[in-house]
């Protein structure tokens, strides 16, 4: 039956509360009924319940985690039943059940130790049934937490007080039952892409989501295509979007409705649309009401009264530096040498808040979208294109409204003075990163007009060239000061694509190069964001929208330190600055040192937490304001108001104050949308690379091992910067494999069948930093590809030999 009253998805409805707790009822109850909001409120106050955001392992969907109350470690929920119908990203409340249901256990799991791939529908059903059987016959610990304590009662007291810290006395690992008892906020969209399966003699079809973290969904036949029952085979490869409308406590499966038929699986546009809907990205056209908020008389000119209220910078040499394809130019730079040898440096940001008036329809849609979403072949803009690409874009030779930060700064990068204010600029030229890089690499060259885009005749090319060189020189000093002062940068490879202009299909791919021109722009954007954070916090100490970056999870850092020690890697994880220094000094100087640095960077990224927007009035202690990676006390986002709503709020704060409660709610929404946008961008890249492998593969490449599990290992494919998992059981030509672990260090010994039966088997040892040969090949499933390990019988393990030599002479690794 349909449940339209639950169209928003899973609900904490009155019929699903404590009166049926314990699973009693006309049907066997699969899931525990939810607590009431009053029970939850009291339980949280007494410390009997724990609240957090649910993360489900995408490669092993029956494992899930929420952060501990002190956010230093993860609490592990084992099994679908323990999640109690909550989905990935939901804010949930979990309950630790009574002590008699605990047990001693010496196995502790985390999401970085997970093994296994996405499982089939049959396996998934078996997993649910097994979880129910375990729950029925014996208390099954659904949370595994590790604590070392000599007194079990003391440990119990600590957990009940939700203080989950380590005290090293004797090794005791305690496992205890924990389950979701309430869903505070449904962050998951409750939409999924997937396939329909016809079930004979059933009044419904089975919808199987591509994302195995989402349950299978019963869909009424009346909701399916008209000829689905008579011709189900026609829909085998058809991709649908389905929304969960209800999930009863006595059912393994959710109920839902088909939202849309997307098209054939494996084609870029249907797959892309599925990603956008699943991650709740609004890609609809802007309504007439929204567009009506923008100026009607085009081309638009700045009103005289507005000009009088702003600092006129139109005669200054100001220019933009962006990707060659960029059309929404929201930041510009200027650099003028002063008679005393110092410089006047300006960062000029499009004044989007002038056009987006607080409270109107345009503001409402911008605040809801919260961010532009960048995919391989398209951008889903936060604001209408008229505003992004015309009214606010700092296009060359056009008067534009801006917010400016102007410093008087020494050549060494010391700031002598600072000015904030609204301004009007006229960009002299639209430079690409390639243009700026050419100027940096050829400081003496006289560039011709043909080598650059159109330039304002008021500012000759040589003047612009010199300004770029001066900015580059100052940026190098600022960057040096930042890193010597304790900043951290964890660079990871970014895959880019060349697309056919007509079909928009991938023609090629390459790893994006981060060059001096990128660093120049980044340095001054960081400087402007830091300066703005201090400026708004001084004036609005309770209202400032800031961005904090919490330190990494302590337990994961300790484990990583132990692993690196065992690998013979001299790395210091005590602070951001110490880690940054280690990454640049401990990895050798041979041809594979960049690959080792990339692998180690991925390892160091795992303990890191997400940066978050917050309202300064919410966190009373300023030590929690700090940005760990940048190693600065205050930071915010000011420089991209065309694509981030948080920046619009910061712009408004520069002129006025906002309501406290509304402000923090919007900060949280910006966090959610930024996280979803990042994941959509990653999925888009994965989608296009899957097509590229199918059309251009198989692709051969060296790969470096970046993680070893008991039956598989993860590799970084060096030529393309992608990560893949290789399962030992699927390796052709393998006689056997053996896993060995000492401390935190895992090794797999692969035993290869020799080509000559008279010869002994060939052994290959797989550990972190081992170099292997792989081939990327398309799978039978649409858009999927696998990394196939090439036989060690034919390929020597060059990097392993190299590392043995390095370790033996202790050069750079001890």
C-alpha cells in the first residue's frame, strides 16, 4: 500500500514508537521502533544516547559509523538492523544497550580497514536475514569500540558518560550492542538510481539501487511503465530514479515510487542526471519570479548614485586570472609599485550581494542551492547565467561592482596597512593560467598583442606583465612564510578531460598540473579570506560566518604513525606543519618519489576531517575556530560569491549584521551542499573516465600500492591518478595468496603459477609503496572498469627492489 503521508521518506511516526518496542506485533518486527522525541531529549541530556552523522561504507554497506562525542574516533555499527532504516548522511541518535549484552572482543574495525566490494542483491538479502537471525538468537554487538582499561566498571562508566578516550593500562577490547533509535534529520535525499526487476505473481516490482547503501525498494506495478509486465526484458538496461516513500519496521524492503525514467545505463547524460537527482542537486531552470529579480534594462550600467558611494578604481591596472574556459569571473588582482619600494596589492571580488537582495526569490533559490556544482561537461550554477556571466562577472573592459581588499605590502610579504570597501573596477584583460604562467616563465620577454587576449590600451602589456611578476614574487614569499609558519597542503592528483566539442564525449584525459600561476592566485585569495575573517569577527564577534578545520582524528593519527614507523618512514604527525615538512623531505629523490609522496598523502588524508562553516556565536571557545591545515586562528570564504552562498553572507556581513539563528542554519546548509557538490564532481569524473576506459582501453600503467587488506589491496594508478581495489581471488594466474600482519603493517604474498611447470612458483610481496603493473579494462556493467594485475612472472617488482636497497643503506627512510 502507498503511504503518501510519508512522502518525505522515513519518519519517526507515532505508529512507530515505543508502544511496540521489542518487536511485538502482528508481523515479525525487523527493526526496533523509534523512541519519542521526548525520550531522545532526556536520553541525550543524561548522556545515555549519542548523536552523530551516519556514514555507511560504500564498499561494504552493512558497516556504518558515527563519530564519538569528542570527535576523536568512530563508533562502528555492524549490520543493517542496527542502522534501523537510517540512510547515509542522516543525523541519528544511537543507544548503547545494557551491560549484559556486551562482550569482550579483540577485533576492532574501522572504515579504513574495510574489505569487500559491493555485493549482489541476493547477497544483500542474505545479509539482512543473517543479521535478523543473529539478533534473534544472541545479543550481537553492533558497535565495536576499543578502549584499554584495567577496570571494566570504569570503562562502562566512561562509555555511559560518552567519554571515549584511551587510557593505556592493559589490553581490553569491549564490544557492545548499539543501534539507531531516532533520526533527527534526514540528510539523504531518499532518491536513488537503479534498475527494475519483474517479480512473477507479485503486485510490485523490485527496484535495485546502484548504490548498495540504499535498500531495495518495492514499487507498485501501477507505478511502472505500461508494458513493463508484458515486456520486462525491454527494461533490463534502463536506468530509473526511485524515491523512498515509506519503510515499515516489519519489512526488509522500503516502499517507493518511480520519479523518472532516465534512459539507457552507460550513457553519460542519463547517468549524469541520475547523479544530480540522487544527490539532491537542483538543476531546474530558474523561474520567471527569480529572473524577475534581475535588472530589466540591458546592457546594465552602474547607477550614478551607486558610483558616488564607492571607491573608483577603474583607472587602476586590474586583471583576472582564471581557467581558459571560465565564464564566471568573480575575482581580480592588482599590484602597483609605490615610490618607497613597497607595493599596493588589491584583491577585488564581484559584489554579488548588490544584485541578490536578502529575502527575495533570487536570494531564496541561491541560499537553497548554496553552491555551484562543477561536473566534467557542465556547471549547475547557483545563480542565473545573466548574473554569473554578465552582471557580476568581472569581464574585461567593463565597469563592474566589487568588494576590494587593498594592502600596502613589502616585497617580502609583510603587510603594512589594509583597506576594505565597496569599489568599482574595470578589468584590463582576462588572462588565463597559461597566459600568466608564460609571463612568469619568461620575465624578460616582450609579449605581443597577438599572444594575449584584448588588453585595455590604458595599460600596456608590459605593465600587466610586470604586475604579474611582482605578484608572483610576493606570493612566493607569502607561501614560504605560510609553510614555515606551520601550514599543510595535501595535494592529490586531479584528473581532467578533453571533450569532443559536438558530442561532449571524452577524447583524452590527463593529470591537471598545478603551476606557479595557480599558486599566485591561491596565495592572494587565502590572504583575502584570512583578512576578511579577522575583519568581520572584530566587528561581529557573535555573528561572523567563519570556516574552521578541526584537527585529524587522534586515534587514526596514532595508527598511521605506528604504520609509518613499521614501514621505516620518518614522518612527524604531531602538527600540520610537521606533517607538511615530513612529506617534502622523507620520500627519496628517484623517479618514484612523487608516486610515494602521492600514496603517503592519501594515507595522511584519511584521518583528516572536513572543514566546516560555522557562526562564531555558536562556538564560545575560540580555540575551536582554528583552521588546522592553514594553521590560522580565523578563516572564512569571501572570494567566490558567484558560486558559493557562504561568500554572499560574508559580503553582507561586511556591510551589516544578520540574525543569529538564521545564520547558523544557513552555515550548516552550506556545509551539506558543499559536501554533496564535491561528491557529485567526483562521480562526474569517474563517469567520464569509465567511458574513456571503455572507448580507449585497455590502458596499461604502473601503479603503486596504497593499502593492503587481507584479501585485496588498493593501488594508485600513476598515469591517471585514479585509485582501484584489486581482489586476490580475481587475479588470473595466481596459485594462492597469504596475508601477514605485524602491528599495523599488512603484507600479501601472491604465489604465481610459473610458465614452466618444472620451475618453482614465483612469489610477489605486496605492501604499501610496492610498484606493480596493471591494466584498466572495462567491465560488463555499464560505466564500470577494473584494474587487472599483470603477472609477476613477466614483470619484476622494480620498486620493491628499490625500497630494499634504500632501507638497507638507511638513506632517507630511517
